[in-house]
């Protein structure tokens, strides 16, 4: 699995609460990713066996909204995600310039 920045963001959010079931809009809000980026990532993670996806069992008419598809890391996915993020952190040298104790405006948040 290639760990891109969007994949790393999704994995980090899912690992923050590994027992939580997250749906697409929730993941978009937490990662800051648009749907056109998020859903291909979720599809790749599901295809790799890292993510389980299940539809919510509701009556959309009674609920007044469409059923949500919930995503959760599998046991294998959680282990692989922890390893992948640790490898990513180890591969990025801590050579960021010093900003006098504060990050400049618009600096990327990790």
C-alpha cells in the first residue's frame, strides 16, 4: 500500500479511535479531504483488507436521511496502519526550519 498524505490523514483519524465507526462526511470533516479524494482512499484501504465497510441498518424514510456507510479499521488494518505511519514518521527528517517557536501562517499541520 502506497502511503500518500491523504491515506496518512485517513489512517491517523481512524487510529485515533480504532473502535469508532466513521462515515464519509465525518471522515471528510476530520481529515479536511474532499469527497473526490476521500472515497478513492477508502476504496483502496477496503480493497487491501485494512478497512471494513458496512451499511447502516435504518429505514431512510423514517430517519429522514439516506443510510450511511460506516468504516472501521480491521485488526490487520490497524496493525498495518500503525506500522505505515511509524515508517512515514521515521522517513521524514526533522529538518524543518526554526520559525522562532511558532509556525508561520499557512504552514501545513501534521
